[in-house]
C-alpha cells in the first residue's frame, strides 16, 4: 500500500463492530500524541515470536512509543528471532499434531509456539552469552533490571555477528537505540529467567539479587510516570493481551494515588486493550475499560477502547495507522 494506504483503507472499510473500534483507537492514539501525550505499550502473549517487531520497531523509532512493559518471553524472543530467524520452523497444521508428534518435536530440540517452532539451540547460545554478563555484574557488585542486562547483551558484538533477521525489525534494538524504558515483571518465568535460577542452583552464580526485583521495577515505573506528569504530559496505555505486563504497569497510577498518597497524580490519559478474554469469566485481564475507573486507573472521560480480536492482526494495523502521517 502507498503512504496513505492504511488510513484510507480503514476509513473506507472499518465502520462497525471491532473494525470501528480499531479505527477509533488508532485515531485516539494520534490525537493523544498530537496533544503532546506519551504512550506506554504493554506486550503479553507471544507477540515477539509473531514478529510484531516489524511494525512496533518503526513506531518506536518514530517516537510514537515512549515506554514498554512486557513479559520476559517477549523480551528475549525478539532477540531469539533476530539471531535465528532462518532456523525457525513453521507448522501450518499445528492443530492436527498428535501428542506423539509433539513429543518428537521436543526430542528434536524444537519449542513450539502455536504455528512456529523455536530451535532450542538458539536459546542456549543466547543463554551462554548472557551468563558471562551476569557473572561479570556479580563480580562487580552491579545490579540491573532484566532490561538492563538485555541492553548489555545487544551491545555485545558477538551477538550482532549472528543476525539473521533485519535488525530494523527488532523492537528490542529500537527501544535500546531510542533509550526508552522497558519493565519486565515476572521475568523469572521466561527462558532466561529460568536459566538464571538454574545457574544459581548449580553455583555458576552465587546470588539472586543481581537482577532487580519486580518491586524495584515498579518503583522505577512510578518515578517515570511522575516525571511525565511533572512535565504536564498525559500518558496513554496501549495494552496487547492481558496478564502481568498490563496488570503490573497500569497499577502505577493507583499506587501513586492511594499508597504513596500523591493525590494529584493524573489518571492514564488514553486506554486501549486488544484481547479476547470474556469478562463474564471474571478474568481481570478481560475487564472492560469502565471497570478500571473503579480502581482509580482511568477517569470517566479518559478515551477508552476495547478491541476483541487477534492482536497479531489488529496491532500492526493500528501501528501503521499511527505512523501514516
């Protein structure tokens, strides 16, 4: 499509239901930025393995995203894809696999994420590289967040030599180059988080606190939010999926208001979530935006959008719409 293709397409075709909500959310994001607002994006699910970085990286480099909160899997899998893209295996018939076929994939060193398999070998090669970084930090008595250590990893020239995907499509590299903050709650359930714990167990590392805790990351997020507020910048919240990436970061506002007693803290200035969780099941991640008003996260007049669809389809459309100036 041409430079105006996405906007023209959505204005022509997206008039009702989730399509209308998608277009409205994109328009709201543009209006928010045009009012000197900032945007925090949260990533849950397997968005990096879905190669969302192709569109998200452009958004970051264009200064349309100012902070990210993601799962540990999304942080590392962007780099896994970057250095082993050509070695991944696509399995279109993944719905038809038997348990025996799944077991064979495991034996052959493949880790499946829906229709794509990540080679176990790439995980171990990254694992070995970052172990040296953790060990040096421990020796120097330096503590960093998971994001801080990932930045050390992507600075390593040995990693750059093995790029298979276009580095312009890596959202991690884009965030590193633009120096935006990234918070990674629950990092310990990721592949590298598991590895870190394993290295402590087998005495290749001697302590856990080389990696900063979730509460320390929350403190950093609150400090960042307060800084935006002090500069009169409204902060928007664009949530992909549910889970800890969204739940963790959105709580910064009620934390500041109710627990740090900073009553003048502004609510989030824009909210959009792409998800498929039915609210009738009682899942917090599926809570409709209005429910968040009762928790002190959004104001009654905050622009709110809830898109019930596949984020791997909808998010790139919105990102391209925002970029299309």
